[in-house]
């Protein structure tokens, strides 16, 4: 029985060693932090992806976020993302191992047409399409670019009873980015992971999801030992 992850590691020993050495450097330079061991795996990977140690502090977790994310991935939940950059950045073999599919609709012609006719944003209409397709309830919603997407998810939760398993809310920018994440952090009954303030982006969402996939593999491996 293997005592290390295999699916969610780099594909070559050299790649694995570089990644592990990078994590060790992050651990050493970050020093003390307020996160649990599992939460730190997420934050450490975010720092590794950006070389920005401010995420040691800017990243916040709902108390059930890690457990909810792991359970959702073990169940093969759908992941809705706001932009294709996130989908492209995720490891397809890792997703396929857990039977997880990633969905995004930002460039669909019907989404564009509705955004134009209703004078909204493509991101809002993409969220509505995901909701109509049944992808939000019990799935993971991962937002790295568009605050309006996150605000629309919050509206659907409030007005239509949508219940995602986990929301990764990390939109970047200057208009409503910080405010949308602050609003998400007010949720009590739906787990979330956020980056406070203006900082965010698709790279961070990818790092977060890869960390959750690694934690999911670890839990499954330990459970089967």
C-alpha cells in the first residue's frame, strides 16, 4: 500500500522533487500561521503558485470548507468556474480520477446574447445557465475573475435556495471584488474559501482546487489502508 499520493503528484521524480523543495521553502519563509494543517496545504499551494506570501493571512476558510470540498470531490461533484482559464489550468487526469467535470459558459453564444439583451454581464448569465443545468446545487462554484458571478451566486442562494457544496470565491479587481468576497464570508450554512481584499485570480483558484484534490486523495488512501 502506497504511503504517498500518486494521482495528484507531479509526473516525474524530478518534478516531484522541485515541487516538494518549493513547498519546503514556503514553509520555512512563511513561519507561523493561523491555519490548520489541511488549510495550510491550500494556502501553501497558493503561495507556491504566486510567490506572494500575503496570502498567509489574506486567505480565510469557513470552518467546514476543507471537509465539504473533500466530500464533494469524492462524490464526483461538478465544478462550475467563471472563466476558461481555470478549466484549462486544472489537471485533467486528476479530475478524471475522481470523476469530476469542470463547466464554464462565459463564451457561449446564448450567454452573450442574454447579457446583451438584458444589459448584464456574461458572468451573471453564465451563472444562471449553470443553475438551470443543475450544476450549482451540491457542486463546487469556483470564481477567480468576475465579482458579478459571485454576487449572482449569492443572490441565487438568498432568493432561490441554491446550495453549493463549496464556494471558492477569489475574484480579482477593483469594482466589487472585495465587497463580493466580504458578502460571501457572511454565509454560515454554506462553506467557502476566500481571499480578502482586491487580490485574487484564476491562478489562485486552480491552486486551491489542486490542493483540495490532493487532500481528497490523501483521505481516500488513508481510509483504504
